[in-house]
C-alpha cells in the first residue's frame, strides 16, 4: 500500500492562529509541504512522537544579530539563532552598513539555511563593536546618499534602516545624527527601526543633563507610519516608562500615528517595566529576541563579557522568550485540510501566544475554511500577561 505522507509528527501541541488552532494534533508532511493537520493521521514512511513539544508556524525573529566575526562578539551564528531555535526567518538589526553589506550577504546570508533580511545600519560603522566607541555613531559617520544607494540596490535583502534615539547620543550631537538616519529612511522609502533606552554613557564634561523623558516627544514629529519603536520594556532610561514610573502618555499618540512596537527582548528587558506597559493596554506588534554575543553564552566562550552593559543572566532564544505562560490545551485537534502552515517544531513545554504572532512566508496558506482564529491579543489578556 502506498503511503500518503512522507512524515507525520504525532501528538505535539499545534499553535497556528491563522487557522484558529491551539490543540494536540498530528502534522503530516508530503513532498516537503504540510499536507494535513488533524487527529490520528494515517501512518507515514516516518512517524515521530513529539508529545510535549510545540509545532509552530516558522517564527520570524524581528531583532537578531548574525553578522558573525565581522561584528566581533556581537554577531552569532545565523542558524543557531534561526532554524535551530524554531525560527525560519530573521532580521539582522544594524549589523551591516553600506560598506559591509556585500560581506554580510556572502558570509551570513548565503551560507545559512535560515532566511535572513537586514535593517541596514544608518552609520558607516554598522555593528563593528561600535557600542564600545560611541563617537563613531555621530553625524560625521553617516553617509545619507551612499546608504540610500546601497538600500535601493539590494531590495531583496534590505527591508529597513536601523538607528538610535537615546540620551548618550543626544547629549553628544542633539538630533543631528537621528535626523540623518530618518532622511535615509525617507529617501529609501523603508521603515526606521529605532532603539530606545540609554545605550552609551553620557560624555564627560557635557553641557548638562539630558532629560530621558524628552527622547520620544522630541523625535515623534520626524517619524512616519510604519516606523518601529524598539525596546518598550527597557530597564534603561529613555524608554516607554518615564522617571515618574508611569507610561509616557505620548506612546499612545505614537501608536495613533501608525508607529509599530517591537519587543527587542535582549538584555534590555525588565519584567517590572513590561508589567507597567502591558497594564496600560499597550501591546507590541512583533517579538524580536535580540540575541547577541553578550547575552548568549556559547560553550566555548569564557567570562570576559560578563561586565558588558548588554550582558544577560541566562541564555535564551526567540523560542524561550515566546514560550512562557499559556496553559496546556485540554482539547483535541479538529481535522484541517492540506496547506496548514506548521513549519517548525521545538521542545518547549509552556508556550506563549507571543509565538503565534509571526508567520513565515515559507508556510503554505490554509486551503479550506477553519475555526475562527483567536488572536494573540485576546490570549494575552486572558492569561494576564
């Protein structure tokens, strides 16, 4: 008897909000495509018991650092951050610049199994350990015309521009560097991804204290719908939570203007700040892990980065960030026809709805009617996240 499927993953928890699925199901693969999702599917050439694991649409990590070696300790192996962490597509944030983009394509993108895009650095230095050298990030280190030309010449790779809005830079150059970064975004017609929360120390002998609560108000009129505010839960000054401990009222105005929010977890993340922001009813649109070499310790690495301002207390990935709070389902899967978009499996016993929010373009769309989807937003509120 000819077997219908090449592979069946049995008994995993399938979470696919596009089809309204959150249940224990079998997932079948035929000719490299998802062929069926349902209970008790027929035997295949290869059956794998994945009970206790999650089966997810391939996640999209919207904040990664994978320009390995070239960016020093900052860049990680793309497939470790990607397919080996349940992520089929990732976006490197500010690793390459106009000068290093060809190397990024050759040494990071082309060898990887993971799909990779980038938000091109507005600064010539890119991610070349520049966090140790803030003077390299001033307006004198930005080439608007050259960066626009590089972005427009590589549309299949460059999907945005990366910049910073934080008090260390503003104390040195005011808004000059940020205005140039936004001009690159405007001329290239690409979104600007903006780091919030102090990154660099204040300069010695400066002209006075910079009010971190003025950062977002001062740049808001420069921004356009689709620009992205990163690190809303940052523990550093200059984020969504003001010095008075309350969520800055201008955040709602920014959302009303069509700006987006990305978590950018990294080592900036604060549970206390996250609670304040979420309790105010402000929900991020996307979840970027922000893994890099200072918050992700590899087995071969020593402790020399322990004192770095980005150093983290424990290893993590987009999977571990996303899989934290949801209760286990108490119901079984209803059959779904071919085309379901479950593309990645990962062992993580307590999934979170955040993992639902990214869907890889490599996953096939559903081919038939499915149950009414329950959105990630609804699930978050239900679970008290």
